[in-house]
């Protein structure tokens, strides 16, 4: 059974095909309006979410399908101590496909091993978030028309930010991509992620100074400091406002910079940036729905359910 746990479960060619399908859905939505008639998506979210869960659900509705939803850990049998494996076996009896978010790294993998329907990782702890990456890639393709040759800056919480980990993994497969890693010392990209870049000889620099690197960037991917992954509140309070993007800080930025953020935003991007044509974060939100439609179609087709 084909699931999506890590972005690396998809080949570069498959990602291209998903992007092409998403673009076709954007152009011809009526063609897809009945594609999943009678099929059910279960969204199992054991951590807070607005965009990811609702975009999965909107995606399934726009494909003509239906949705079953668990939107918090305390409203399901997880609160009674049920294992992820048993939950996955149970939900497989009701749904054709599952999207799961969980605070524990690896939980969607365990679900996929035990489910008899495809499982999509909708974010596991500080680990991975492959469907946000698909939304990010669709946005980059629509904004830049390409992936190769780009200098991508990641700024903020690179330690716990799962969207950063997945997007670096995906972008590292395209030629001539360079990474600029901007974070406080305590929130640097984990060494297991950097080892992959070193092994593949992919150029990257680490810095604490956003302003110094701003003119080099084609993409600036801002992130929230991940409060829920901190061991103590004091550290969070000290680090939370390390970077706040304001209009004056864009003075030296490229005119064709794309400013991205997976959202939710706390304080990292001033609302005054929202009207700058370089701001792409609400485009990412919309692209997230289209690419999830393409992904649901692909996995249901491969499972023989449509
Ligand atoms: C992200 C997440 O859940 O990892 N949100 C999202 O899905 N768009 C980013 C975050 O919570 O900071």
C-alpha cells in the first residue's frame, strides 16, 4: 500500500506529475468535481491545525468525496490509551485514505504499517511535513517557473521546524540549489539534515544575520519558533522574536524575492509585508488545497479505490 510519510517517498518525476495535475485542477476544476465520488478521507489530527486539516478536507470535497474527522487527541480513543496501530486498523474499516498529524515523530509511519488504506503524514512532531512541502514546491514553480539554480534562505526555527526539514530534502534533489540557513545558535538545522547536504556536496552557509544575506536570496522561507517543542518557556521567550521581517529590512532584497512562510505566523512577518507583491504565504495556503487534491487522486488511484 503506497503511503506518503517523507517527501523522499516521491520521486522527482512524481512530484513534477503532481504539480502538473494541480495546475490542471486549477485550470479545469469541473473535470475533477466527481473524481472521488463515494470515497472517504479520514483526517486524524492529534495536534492543532487550521490550514492542513481544512485544506485536506476542502480538497476531498472538491473532488466530490466525503470526510470523517478527528480534530483533537482528547476527542478520540487515543485519550483512553489506544495505540496508533490500533487506531489505524480501525479507521481503515471506515475510510479509503487517512491524513494523520501527530506530536510523536514516526507515528504516521506506524499508522501506515498497520493501515490497509494509504496514510498521508500531515506533520509528525519536529520531523517531517511532506504535504506542506508539496504546497511550497507548487508555489515555487508558479512563482519562479523552476527549482534549479535557486538560493533558498530558511530563517527562524530550523531545529524544530518540520516544514524546513522536508523542503530542504526536496529542494536538495534539484541542480545548483544553494541553501542559506539563518537561525539563532540554539535553533540551528539538526546535524542529521546537514550531513545529507554534505554527502551530496550541496552548498550551504549558516548565519545568525538575516540582513547580511538578504541580497543573495531568491526565496526567503520564514518560520515560527515552535513553542510546543521547547522544554522550557524561558528559552522560548528569549528566542521567539529573534527575527521579525519588516518592510525596511527588505531594502536590500531582490525585486523578485519570494517571501514564504508555512503559517501560522506569530510575530516573524509584520502584517505590513502582506501587501508587498513579494509576499507568497497566502498563495501557499491556496496551493496547499490544489496539491492535496492531486495527491489524494494519485494515492487513491494507486490503491485501486478510484
Ligand atoms: C506548520 C506545521 O504544522 O508544521 N504549519 C502548517 O502545517 N502549515 C508550521 C508551523 O506550525 O509552524
